[in-house]
């Protein structure tokens, strides 16, 4: 824990340096924006069919071919960017505010676009192919130190580095991995662990947080060091789907699984867990899938399924309180802009 506190202090120092000279604006992925009051912010929730909803559950945009999967949505200043397993001709690209932007023709062995980030004027797309993991920076394709056994799951960039989280699989086992500027680092796991995967990455400067699991135990790697989050009494397994740092605290979110097999949307703050469940806890399975900080405010997206039915709903939480609910929406992501 002492080492974790030291790392977090370093993260806060890096964040303070990043904020220096920005005045009343705050940087978002390298670009300062004027912070809006809560009432003036726009929350958009996207499902995996390209539908973008407002907080009233109304569709405000439909993106791309309905046969495509729109899996990833990110904010940048007052805009939003979307990608996924896109099927726009023979192309790799992204949508900005619903408008398609072509990047390149699909390379041979293309298995899908698995992440997007924007930093300053640069767009990064994370591509998995049959022979390894690749990154488009704008239209330039670079191969990471990987092979067909590697799989990238998330990407982020800072002024100095590009980071990709994922895993390497072989012989029925997997190891979580972090690529820094294309060089792969296999992350440690618990002794005798058979499966470990990294699903998300967050970075400040050269410091990183990777979230995922080791043998279904919720896990965060801080600068490459393993920290297993407590699942608590009454729970059997867990996983981290997204991770962030704010105010010197690490936020991890995902799910824990009860002994009866129900998922519980969970947010850990410095390792302390709290469930985010809007429906009937006795019959609802839920997952916390995305977190976004806007200034000092924390927004969390959860998805709930009613056990024994096809009923689904997505919920946005604001500083721990339920902000809005979207019945019938199976969300893939959201933005606050």
C-alpha cells in the first residue's frame, strides 16, 4: 500500500504539471476546454448498433451501417468520436459527431478496430489483425511488438507516449500486456494464474493504470505492478472494465459476481467497493462499463439485465447518484461534453 501511495503521489504531481498555465480551462486529451456548468453539459449514450441517445432516451443520431458494431465512443473537447467493427466499404475509420472519416483501406487479416483515442490533433485507432496488434496514428499504420497470439483492447496517448492494454494468449493460458510506444511488457499475475487480461488503460505522463482480471479476480496494474481488488463477502469473482485517476485516487469499475450468479455493477475507489444498482437487486444483473470525469464530477455508465428476461436498461450516475435511466438501451459507451 505504501508503494501504491507513492505512485499515486507521482500521478497527482504529473496531473498538476499538466494543468499548469491553463487558467480557467481544463485539458481534455491535450486540448484545453472551458468547463461548462452541470446544467449545460450534454450526455450522450451509444448502443452497439450506432444509435446515440440523449438523457430522455431519444435517438439524436444513428451512426453507420446497422450491421456494424459501434463499440467505442470518446469525448474530445465538445465533440465525440466513434469507432468499432465498422463496415463502411473496405475501410478503416471513425465517425466525428456522426460523420464518417476515412483513414485507410482495411489491411489483410483485419479483425476489427478495438479502440480509439485523440490527443491534440492526432487520432489513434487500435487494430487487431491475424498477425498481431497495430495502431493507426492518423493514416500511418505501425505494428506493435506482437504476433497472432496478442490482442489489444484499449489505447490512450499522452504528450510523450502511446499506451495499449491487452493480452497474450498461448496454450490455453493468457497474460495481461501493456505496450508502451509499441514495445510489449507482459504484466505480472498471481501465482499459478492461468488467465490474466488487460481491458483498459489510463495514463498521465509516463504513469499508467491498467484494469482487467487475473483468474477472474478484479485487478489493477499500477505502473506495471499488480494490485488485486477485494471482492468482499458474498462474491465469488470480479473484473475491471475501466479505470481512471482523479484527485490522487484510483477509480476502478466493473462487476462482482454473487454466489447466486448475479452480476453487481461495482466501483472501487482506492480499493473500497460500492455497488451501483438501479433495479431490483434480487433479480438484476448489472455491470459498470465506463467512467468519465468532467472537471471534478464523476460520471459512471452501468447496464442492467433483468434475470430470466430480455429486459435491459442503461443508467448514468453523477457523483454516485442516479442521473438518468434509458430503458431498452444496451449501452456500449457514453460521453459528457
